[in-house]
C-alpha cells in the first residue's frame, strides 16, 4: 500500500515540476512548446548517463560519468537548457504561435527518431536501464523504502523549484513575459527585447523539464523512447490546462487531478471483470474527456491566473477619484480640470 | 532641431514597397497628423518609424540620433514610443501592470510616474487593479497612451487612437493628445477622422497611394478640397 501511495506522490510532485516548466513557457510567455517532452527526455537521458558508470556491459551510451545525486540531476537540467538554446535559435527568432508549434513538434519527432535509432547515444530503442537508484547505498534503502524516500526528496525539490518559480513570475521578468504573451509586438515597441525574453523563458522552463526528467529516470531506473512519445507532451498540457495556465498553484492541482488521479491511480485499481487490461487504456480517454470539458466550461482552469495587485505607488488606494476634487491641481504644467473636461 | 525627422523613407512588406519617399518632421510641443484614405500607407509608416518594419531606403532620426537600423526594442530608449491601433493593451494584466511595463526603459522607480499619470487619467486610477481587457475601448486607448507616456518620450506615435470610439471619448482622447504634446513631446498621429485631425493638429500630411501627397499647417490643409485630394487629385488641380 505504501508503495502505491508514494508512487502516486512521486508522480504528483514530478509532474508539478514539469507543469511549472511548461507554465512559464506557455502560461506566462505564450510559447506553444509542443516539443516539451523532448526536453524532459534530454534531461532524463543526460541524468542517466551522468549517473551511470562507463563500464556497464550490454548498453551503449555516451559519457558514463558516475556522478552522484543531485549532481547528475543538475547535469540533466543544464543539458535540457543547452538544448533549449539550440531550439530557440532555430525557432523563436522567426516563428510565432501555430507555426512555432508545428516546427517544435517536428523537432521533437526528429529528436525522437534520432535517439531511437542511433544506438551509441542512449542505447537506441532499448533505452537506458539499470540506472543507479540514488541514496540507496548512503541510506541503506531497499526497493520499497527507496520509493518512499525518493518521493519525499522529489517533493522537497518541487517545493524549492516552486519557491524559485514564484519569485521569477512575480518579478519584473515575469511581468515582461506576460506582456510578451499578451502582445509581443506591443511589448517590443515598449522596449522589450522579445527574443531575449522568450529565450529566458525557454531556458527556465527547459531546466524544469530536465530536472523532472532526471528525477523520472532515477525513480524508475530506466528510460526508453516509449516513455516520451510526442503525445506525452499533451499530458503535460492537460495538467496545465486543467490546473489553470499562468498559475503555479494551478500546476499542483492539475498534476494531482490529471497525472495522479486520472493517469496513475487507475493502474492500481482492480481489473474490470470480463475486460482484462481495459483499465490500462482508460486513462487516455479520461484525460481527453476532462480536457474537453474544461475547455468548454472553464478554459481558465480550476485555479485561474490571478490579477496581480501591485504595491500602491504613492497614489492613495481609494476606490474612486472624483475629477472635480482635482480641479485646481497642476499636473505636469497643465490644469487637470482642462484634461478632465471632456470626460464629464 | 525637429524631434522626429524622416528622409525619403520607402518601406513595405516583403519586397513590395507600400510607402515611397516619405519625408516628415514632427516638432516638440506640436501635433503632426497623417490622414488619408484606407490603404494609403499611414499605419505602414507608423510601423516603420518604430522599427516593426525596416525601411528599404531612407533615414529616420529621433532628435539627432539615427534610428533607421536600430532593432525595434532599442527605439523607445531613444525617446520614441508607439501606441498601436486597437488591441493595444495587455488584456490579462492589470492597469497598473500595464503601466509598469511601459516604464521598462526608464531605470527610475515607476511609482512617481504612475502617480502623475493616474492624476492625468483619473479613469485609469479608478480601475488600477482591473484587468485591462475589462476596460471599455476608450479606456483601453487611454491606458495605451498612458503606458507610452511612462517612458517620458520625446516623440509619441499614435496609430488611429480614436478608432471605434464614441464621439465623447474621441474628444477626450484628442484633448489628451493635445495636452501631451505640450509636455516637451512631439505627437505624431495617424488618423482617419479628418475633421478631428484638422481641428486638433498643428501640421497635417495627407497620404495617398503610399506618398505624402499634400502637407502643410492644419488651417491651410482645411481650406483645400480634401475629398478630391483623397481621390488622388493634386493640389495644383484645386479650384482657385
């Protein structure tokens, strides 16, 4: 029972991390990154090869650095960021909205085919396996206690990343990203370097994707191309849409409902009599139905993006200002009464 | 020295020029307006000034700084800001956040400037925590103008700031434009409403088929047979 519960807890926090990464790209900046799962995969593979020793027989892979946790995970996150630089240089300068999305999903497919068929990179279609489970030797963990401990570690990582993301999205950087999301042309005309801002968003989001992927491969001990079919991107999008794009708390709610309750919980339910294996396939249908219902009835998500009430700058925080009260005031060298005359 | 000067600017989309050899100046403390029929290239010219489109030939100066080849996001730092036509606010952000975004190019704390602008635009002060998308069309236009003023520009380019507004709000917006122009700013306005433009402007250009067909002080332009000019007749063809 403990195994089941903490497996769900792991996926809750891991998808919370993944959704926060996609949220800054799509929810805050408006980048429709349909290649997101590719960044998760890069993070997973690179964490794997950074943590695995170079002498495992029967597998072909690069590096094999034998780095301990959390350095290998950090390496995975940074690798996903490096990938983001390349992708951003190819796509963000010239493409927007649906064209950007089409190119990104195409890039994801190219990356998928490359990793699937080029064996020396990440062991091809077999993928990486026997990835060392972190902390087991240091803490003397067995298979079951590892799941409990690593789910808790993932929770701590998620909380740290949530704290950082909250700081980023509430900072002037977050405001600039939201301005670009709403209208990149206007934002550019107001002095924002749109490409640089979008690149920052891609880098931050990809780091989160890489960390999430890194935790995933260490939790399961393996990662292969079936784990990151391009359709997996849409599961993260479902988390984001159900939770509420633009709101980090919404990402937690989305991860809880979509990833934990709809996708992973049914796998632990008893079989339906007379329909063996049916329940395994029911999750995708459930996600699709929930997604459609949400988009029809509550497109802003369960926890919508909040309007940020910034600190009051000098102006009294009163609900209304009667223009007549300002009648004799001189503002910027001209009487306000003249300015407000037309409004009366 | 004029606050804004263009020398024979030709620009357009792709390889097709839309405007040809446009030379315009805008002086501080004055309103310069560009009027003309649909498709005359007025908005194309505005987009060229602010770097959204790059000129195929010609030069653009803000004060004594040439901005012709500068990327669009550098131009506000040289003192020229742009208020686009329609959909010109960040709709999912609050009024105050919109203003803060406008203050991005200024390194100073935006609080004082927001304070000043809320007193110039009391309607915005009332709605400071509302999402900008919930404002009326006129209020959105005023917010876009106020946001542009956050940067304390020397030139403000407004693309049809009264499009779709009621006559009452059209008056409010034009009065604000006149006031803004008195604050050591040059206002360059693209406008469809000829009567309003002539009433509130100091200098007027009439664009026809991508060229500055006629230009002069507003009162002189008002004396011309504008309908025939809009249809492409030259000033020389005007009745005495």
